[in-house]
C-alpha cells in the first residue's frame, strides 16, 4: 500500500463517529453509507468511520433488520456492524462526532470535555439537497421512515465527504461520488 502524505498543516487522517441513541438504526446506516462513499472515492486509507450509541441498549447487536433491508436495497451492507456505546475516548479520537438529532447531541455535549466540543455537530448540517435539522428515529415507524432516513443520510454523506476532503487537502471527483447509488 502506498503511503499518502498530507500537505503541510493538514491532518494525515480524518476520523468520523456517527452517533444515535442505540446504534442500531440511524448511526449504523450513516456508518455504512459514508463508508461506501469513502471506498468509492478511494479514500479508505485517509478517512476512518465508526458509529456508536449514547445509550448501551444493544451492545454487540447488529443493526435493526429494517435498517439493513433498506440499506441493502440501495447497495449498502451493514451486516458487519455491531452496536456499541460511545466512550469518553471517542471525543479525543475523532475529528467529528456527528449526532443524528438534538437529544443525542445534547447528551454528547454533556459528556464531552469542553475543549473538544467544537467536534460535535449534527449530521444534517452537511445536507445539500434536504432542508432537515435532524435525522428522525425510524424505529417505531414503517418502511417509509427507513427510506427517508436513507435519503437524508445519503445527502449528508455527500456533503460530509466534500468536507473531509477539504480538511485533508485532497481532491475527489464529486460527480463520481454524488448519487452513486441512485
């Protein structure tokens, strides 16, 4: 594998943590979509992706079967992902901790050291086509909710990939990445 050197003053790696309540619906979906985008752009040696929950409701469990089905219908594989709770170390280890909604952002803010709070954001801040403030929890709804979650996450992941590339100082052909699965 060829080592990639970042331009002076740029990070050599960009690490993202997606965060929702139980780490079985929204955050693993974002994890899988963004991982797919990163691989398609050939940036897996530069961008690291993980997900976690603010609560420890489902440790070690795979994503909800409905999340996996909705993701698979669009070409994303979530089957290898397992739920875990965020840790204190996550705040210092990741460049961005992206919450799916205001409640999980508030929980992360409570636990995050003040000096690292600038790393906390909502995923929807990266949306380009949708005007959304949160990724709603589809757990108690039907299939349409999981599809809507994917719409928002795909949109946000396109913007997030562009952001990560700017942070790393690398170019990516966005035409090759945006809308890959549509």
